[in-house]
């Protein structure tokens, strides 16, 4: 199925972004790592998964904060750092994931949803995920994750559209109720809540880490400090990019048997690869 889609333009644009992230991080001695499907691609394909239409990297919290200080002035024309609170004056919610936007592309078309987000999401991007400390105790870790899910539910009250189709009945009640309450809370306050939850365990002495700005259904992912704090160089397309030292452990935690490709019928773009136009 993958050969039905020409991903060359998408991969070329995403590679340009990844190279800029890598250049900036090496210049300022900042560590990042390839993540999710991009990390699988590096290990299994030495580049992009042939049918993948996005790219992902992670930073630990301190490294992300260092990157944010320099990225706005270092990124070239046509790329920009878009943080979650930079749409509609901080009053709208899409998710809690920062992105490097590639302006010379069109991703979704001119839909009412894209207009709601001021056209800022109507492009290719690379997701930037943030790894924070997780308390060692099971109960404390579960509470941290629950608080993230609750804050996400509140934020959904400020999204363009709330689609309940993928939710079970209990989740419809949970998310719907939180969204109703969330509409009464300014979105800037909810952004502050999310950051407070992400940082509440920053003094923890434990070795566990988690992705604090993943979507709720991926908050289960737990990694060890040693897996993600250190990075190694890995071949990727025509260059070498940083990857977590514990890449095997992380991929096994998230995907299990990550070396076996999915069935042919699932080898399709998962976001909007069939609709992406790249013009530079």
C-alpha cells in the first residue's frame, strides 16, 4: 500500500526541519532524540518509514527549555516554533504539543477548523515531545497521569470541535463533563495547570520519566532516566541525527515488536499525507 503514496516531498520537508533542529542543538550543546515512528524509521529503515507523513522528536524538560531560548532566532525563514498557547491569543486549544512549522507546505486545506486555528496548523510540522520526571510510587505516578487527563479534558472545551465517536460511554461522560467545565475556565489558566502538573515532580529523586505532553491515550509510556537522558548518533537518510541511548527499550515499551512492519493494508499515511502539498 505504501507505494500508492508519494511521500518524497513530505519526507524532504520533514528532513529539512530535522536537520535544522539538529544543527541548532549541536551548536548550543542541547540534546534531543528522535521519537515514535521517526525513531522506528531510523532503526528499521535508516530513514523515514516509507508511508509515514510526520516526524517526532523529544527533549527532556531542561533541554527543551534551552532549545526554546535559541530556536526562534536560529530557525531559518520558512520555519517557526509554534507553542500550544500561540493560537487565537492563547484562547484556543489543539493539544499540548509544541511544533516546528514548515510554512512552505499546505497540510489540510482551507477548512473551518484550520481557520479557527488561524491557519497556523495548515502546514507540515515536526512534533516536539517533552519528557518529565515521574514519581516512583505507583499511586503517585497514577495520580500524575490522572491529573494530566483531567487537564486535557478541561482543555477540550476550547477545541474547535469535540468528536465523541472514538470514546466509550464512560469516557464520553468524563471528557464531556470536563469540557463543559473547561469552557468556564480561561484557556491560559488551563495551560498553566498543565505546566504545573508536568513540573510538580521535578524534584523527584526517582529514575522514572514520562512524556508529559503526549495525548492521554499514550500517557502510559514510562521510560527510565538512562534511556532518554543520553543520546547517540544514528544514520537517518543522508545524515546522522540524535536518538535516545535506550532506543531499543523505549521502542519495546511503546510498540513491542517494532522491527516487524504492519500488514500491507495498514501501511498508509496516518495523518494527512495524501493531502499535503509541499512547494519549497
